[in-house]
């Protein structure tokens, strides 16, 4: 690691309306280092990086690059300076080949494409950095991990000197992550500067040289990784805020089978088979986790159980009764609750107010409905009850839910979903994108429901969460159930192997 | 040029007052734009506008006329509003109006001689059924095969109007007539004026429907479900709402209300069935729905203003202003108001220039 400052951001402030996303942030990047940007969601990490990329412009502050003051007004400026980013959602054209995608982004292809030369360049980088990419393959054929490598390759071919990666490990299995960080290390040794955004402390401690912790828009702490301890990082990320007490897992014995899924085949939106011969059974009073990299059939599984997707073949039975053909409304009255993965697309209606969202599942009940007319008083009462019991911060129950923070939105959704005393709660990534406080509340609610005798189907890609919460864990890979384990009898290694498709 | 100083922010809550203010402002802007064209053809826009206003809105006779002309517009506006409330682009009010008029008109002209109130009641229902069933074609196609309702309802308009032409030029044409009109309906079925005001009681039908619609959308579980579907079809399905059924209900209702325009127009105004009876009301209904922001009560008021606008053309025609001025005003006001919608949802502010300092911006170039 050399000690030359490559880039410096000084006093960066960015306001969105009344919220201060970045508040006088200073960030220093050294040549050839791996720099971790750590912080909760909403701490301002992405905003800061987007400023560096010219997507946002700061309200005040200065940026120095190689000692000279620069103004990055557009992504084009950033590219010219050699700053590039691998976004969490890849920007690739599926029908084109790897080489075509890469040269599309470099923008220096001649009128007549020289495929051989393109592929040669890519192979060169592949060898140099151990970045395994087949330049001739079509992007749609690639796994998520491979697509990420293509994105990294793009930056290399553009001669980027600063490479920013937004939560790069989120889409990978533990084994794949390790490989990826190894590649990043070789690139850093070659003089590239790497910044990765993360909220996982262990990978930050393991793979970075220097850490900057952001908290509510400000730099909370800055350190060399060798000086970092878990305590110091936790304190910087979370602050002095005291967390809710965790709800303990109650002992449960001899629970009866609640839901049985047999040889389930389900298609995705494109008409391709997303679930292949999936069988499992859920018991009352357990948390059954579905592990796996997102996009391996999790969404289809959640939707088919909630009655929102058709079964191609196979059977779903609840308490011994065949419910394969039951529609969403029937499933709701059978006591199946659903916390969908993208709450603003499904589950909550951002433009409608808290009251209207609170009764989304129950407006037909006589409590809220008299001769087809909505009863305002009970609706108001139930909303206020949700707000009070789950400490949902809001500007007023007559305002749209889009005005609340993600954590409070999720609390409202979860409050509604458990209010009907469900027998089964399908929770798809219930704490994704939430800060630590909200995460604790949601996890506590789910644990309480389990202790009360409900079954929770917890879909997650965070192994930490799965090992903390679940009684049993199943792994989905490419639509197939790779295996079911008692959580207490397995480990990260084994689950990681199952996630990557190796059968045990 | 530094566009960086302009900031666009999304407004979260919009008060009713600012909504109304916004609409009024952009109506005026639309008028200002039209006045350029009026000047271009050689007239004084102030004189033209004041003549139009004083003719249509500033005396009892003018107001009566405006209401009368606004009568079918109210129902067409309501029809379009409820469909648009669920993001269903029903631009077929014109055709649904025609089909309602045909079915109800057939009963009025050729139906059995029942007591007058019964006959009016049956005709009322038949008009609604005519329009409703006609819209149901588009609704079924939309609900079961996701066929674009905009195209279907538009094409259906041509079919309905040509069918009406056929009847009025053919089997229904009155004896000793050269124009495509039917015999008058029985005198007893004419809707009377309210007291001695000269205002036709058909307007009460429209107001009653507007009020019912307002209550339906705002206070019932059905209205709630419609709002959920409009905002997020996915969330509606998630909540177990039968979206397909609501497409049928809402488009059917929309068509039925448009069909009732036929009822009020035949019984209240023209007293017969004639070719081209809707005369573009179905399309003006779209303009009215937009200007009223789909609020049923506002539809009534805007319809009267639009009715008056159409009437006032006659007044300025005497001055030599082309009669197309009404259409032009409608168009420019609508474009202006729809464009102005942006300012209902976003706030634009000009921040002081304390951005990345402007000196040495060329540092980027290497």
C-alpha cells in the first residue's frame, strides 16, 4: 500500500428536501487500498458514492483528485477521471455477449467491431487478476457471480483507477464472496483503489485496509482495519442507542404439521420453471428458513404459498386439507399472512394513508364494514393501536405511508399481518434495507409469533439472520430444494455449499 | 448556464386549496395562450373573452343555456371520471352515450303505453343498460385477455355512431323529413323544467348521480378497493381483491352513466333520436374529467362552464370570430392544466449558488 492520497472529498454536504443525506463528509482514498464504507441503511453511503460518480451534485463541498480540485458534473466526468462503480443491480444487456457488453461501456469501439481484439483484451485482464470470465458467452447464460465479474471487468477495461462496489457480497454465496475479495486484493496490489459499501462487519474487518463509518450522514469514525475491533465498529455504526431486548426462543416440543408441500413445480413470470419438485413440511411453532442467493425461486415460493401464483404441478395442503387451488383471499382467511420482499410494490400502497394501509387485508370484516360502507372510527382505532404497540413513527395517520421511513413502513405492514393471529407467516427478506433498531423489532415480532405457536417461513439471504432466528433451514438453488437441516446441527460452510448447488 | 441551481422536489401532500389555485392559474394561462391566436386572426382577445363571458355566464338566460348544453357533458364527464379513477382509459363515452340513446330511444318511440313514470323509469334503465353493455365488451376483453381498452372503446365509438346513423337515416327516420331524425317521443315523457326557472330537471339526475358517485368512491368498501387497484394492482391482488371483477364493474358503470347522457338529452333537450346525437360530448367528457381531477362534484361545475363555452361561440361568431374558437379554447386550456399538474406534485426552488465552486471547473479535463 502506497501512501499517496488519490482522492479526497472535503466537507461534502447533500440535502434532499429537509433531510441531510451527507453532512460535511470528509473521505480520503489512498492509492492501492481497499477501503470499506460501513454504515446502516440510510447512513448516506450510497449518496456519497453517487456524488463521486457525478449522479448527484453536492450542495457544498470540494473534491480533489490527484491533488487537483475537480468538479464532477455528470457520470461522464467520473468515467473520464477513472471512477467507476459496480451497482447492486447490474447494468448488462442479457442478449449480448460479455465482450459486447464490456465494449459498449468503454465507448471506444470502432465502426467495425473487432471481436478478436476485444476478446483478447478481456482474456489479458482475466489472466492478470484471476477474474474468470468467458468473453464469448451471452450474459443471460451467466450466473449472478459471473455477471458481477463482467461488471468488474467493465471497470478494468475502462482503465478505472477507483472502483466502487455497492454491497458486492449481497448476491454471492460465502464461497463466492471469498473468491471475489481475493480478486479485489490482486487488483489493489496492482495499484487500483477499491471502495466497497457494506453493512457486514465481519467482511469489512477481514478484507479491507481502511474503514470509514458513516452514521446519519456524518463520518462517525475512521480507522485502519488493523486498529478496528468489533466493539469500536458497533459503537460507530449503532451509536449509543440501546437495542431492544431480544425475545428468547421458547422451547417447543412435538409440534403438529401445519403445511405440506409436495413435488411443487411453479413457473416464473417469464414462463420458465422457477421451482422444481420442491417438497417440505412446516410445523406449528417453528421458524423455517429458506436460505439461498436471491433469484433462485424464493419469490415464486412465497407467492405460490400466498395464493398469488399458479401451481404448475404438485400439491399444497394445510392442516391436511388440499389448498392447491385456493386463491389469495381464501388463503388469507385460512390464516396465511405474507410479508412480501418489496413492500412498496406489494403489501403497502405508498400513496395511500396509514389507515387505508392498515385495513388492506381486513376491510371486509364486520368490524370495519357496515353494509358496504367503511367505518371510520374503528379503522382509526385499529391504526392507532398498530402505531402505539409497535412504536411506529409517523407524521399523522392521515398522511401517505410513503412519508414514513422504511423501518416504520415495515413495522406497519408486519403489525397488520400479525393482527389476524395467523397460523403461517411468510416473511420474505423481512429486514432487508432496515436499520438495526427496526431489524431488532421485526425479528422480535417474528420470534414472538413463533413462540405463540405460529409457523414463520423466513426467506433470507443473510446467513447471520438465518442462524440467529431459525429452527430449521432449507436451501434453494436454481429452483431446487438442496436439503433441509436442523439449524443447530449445521454450519455456514455446509449451507454455503448447498447455496452454490453442491448437493451434500 | 448553470441548471444546478434549480432544484425539483416532490411534494408529499397537496392541499385542496393549492389544487384549485393551480387549476385556475393554468386555465388562465391557457386563455392567455389562446389570446395570442385570437390576436393573430385580428381580434382583441379581451373583447372576445368578455363578450363570451357576458353572453354565457352573466345573465339568467345565458346560465340556463349553459346548464342545458352542459347536461350531457356532466354525465359523460362522470362516466370518464369513474373509469379513469381505476386507470381504465375509457374514451368510449361517445359510443356508450349513443348506444344508451338507441336502446332507451327505441323504448320511448316504440314501447308499450305504460303510465308515464313507469315509462320514464324503464327508459332510464334501458339507457343505462345500453351504455353499460356496450362498455362491457371492452371490459370483458380487458379483464380476461388484457386487451387495451383505449383502442377497443375508441373503435366501438365508430360502430355505435354509424349504427345510430343507420337507424336515423333508415328505419327510424320521421315521415316527411329530410334530416336524419326520428319522430318525437311522446309529449308526456318530456322532462319538465324546475319550477319556472327554465332549468331542465335533467340536471337533477346528473347531480344525483354525481353525489352517489362521490359517496360510492369515498365511503364504501368498493370505492376503497377501486382506489387500491388504481394505486397498485399487485397490492390489490395481494389483499385478495378480485381485480377482474372490478374492471367489469367499473367499466360497466362508466358505460351506464354515459348511456344516461342519452336519457337526459332525449327526454330533456331534443325529445327525439337523431343522427350524431352525442356530437362529441363523449370526448369533451374526457377534457372535463381531467379538468375536474376526476372529482364528481367538480365535474358538474366544469360541465356547466364548458357548456357555456360552446354556447358563447355563437355570440362571438357575430363579431366574425371563427366558431372553432370553442374547440381551440378547450384544447389549450386542457393542455395547460394537464401540464400544470406537474406543479401540483413538484416544487421548484432556486437555491443560492453555493455549489461546488465554479472556478476551475475545467479541472475535469485531463
